[in-house]
């Protein structure tokens, strides 16, 4: 994971800046997985109850 952190650091004339793109990507992937799980559970419940 050390290499991933090095990619988030940018050095410029004004100083050292850290990027939050990795954090935002991780949050986006987590939300997509959560939504997929919720939709799968709702689909199974609809199939069991006969509303499919």
C-alpha cells in the first residue's frame, strides 16, 4: 500500500499537495457495492413474495 500513497502526493512550486482521488474512488466503489447488494436483496424478496 505504500506505493498507492506515493501516487497521491504531488510536489509543485507552491509545496506538497495530497490528492483525494484515491479516497473518492474507494468511497464510490463501496457505494456501488452496497447498492448492488440492496438491489439483489430486493429482487430476491420480490421473487419470493410473487411480485416478480
